[in-house]
């Protein structure tokens, strides 16, 4: 494993890495909302189901990242 790869893996398990992942995941929610609106407008059930599944994946991803932050011992006021 190269030093750069090890550094990147370490960043993923850090507080800044977790916050960046949360922001990226939350940003993906904007796309899902747009997809759901378009699907509803066009009465496209399959796209609506896809948006719902994507939203569930986003919620699950955020929950996992939140748990990771708690493990890292983040004393942020927002996380309690």
C-alpha cells in the first residue's frame, strides 16, 4: 500500500473525513429530491421508487456516518 493510499484511508476515519462524507451525502439528497419531483410530475412510478430507495440509502449513510463520529468521540454541541 502506498503512503498516499494509507493517508486517504486515515482521512476517511477522521472527524474531518466524516464531516466531508456527511456533506457529500447530504448534497446527494438534492438530486434525489429533484428526481422524486420529476417522477411525481410525470407519474413515473419506477423513478419514484428509485428516488425512495436512494433516499433510504442516503438516510442510512448519514446514520452510519453519525455513528462513526460518535465513535471518534466528537464533542460537537450539535451531536450531543
